[in-house]
């Protein structure tokens, strides 16, 4: 089965983002590129529409309730004005 990936973001997020993702059947991945750039994304089983969008929206709603991406970033990764919310509505 393939994965549905969503919510690409800069910086690494804390364990709270992991818990939010798991609550909705997804996972959160923190990744460091070879050039040192820190980023991450969310992924879950690709079940097709409308299930993928519902999962992504549920995760995103809880991220927003928790204060948004910047509130969940490790302090070293926090930005004054985050520009990377690549979550798209289905």
C-alpha cells in the first residue's frame, strides 16, 4: 500500500506532533537533509478520497488547536513568520 504524505514543513516538530498524528492513524516524520536543512511531514495509509483528505484535515485541525506549526517546533527551529504550511485542502 502506498502512503499519503501531507503537511510538509520546515524545522523539526516535538513529540506532541507525533501524538496528534497517531491519534488520526498517521505518523509524523522529522528529517534532516544531507545539507543540514531540517524539515518534516506527515504520512498515513493512502486509502484514496475522501479518506486521505479527512485524515489530513483532522491532523491539521489538531495542529492548529495546539497553536500551529511554530508552537510545535523545537525552539531552535521556530520562525517569526512561518511560510511553509503546504497543507492543501482536498
